[in-house]
C-alpha cells in the first residue's frame, strides 16, 4: 500500500521539534557539563530547546536612499 502524497515528508527534518530524543538530550547535557558517565539515562533533567528564527532584513535604509535620489533628481 502506498502513502498518499499529502502525507509524505518533503523536507526531511527541517522543521523545529519541541521534543528531543534521549540521545540528543544527553548530548546537550554533556555540552553544559550536567552529565557524567555512569549517570542513569532515566529521569533526565529538562533541556531547553531553542527555536531558530531567521530575522528579516530591513529595507528601510534602501527605501530612504531611493527617495532621496529621486527627490534630488527632480
């Protein structure tokens, strides 16, 4: 049986996930020195997941320079 084309994942894992797998949580804890070898992998402390958002570039300066150039020519 085939999967309907609307249900297929198009971009793979490109979306932000709010939940990490156990291995990902342990890696984050190791980076912040909150995990030592021999600790139990059960009952891990919470790990904050930061979502990356791309900031839009401001076109304000470009518009200002365009209006100044247009005003100087007239």
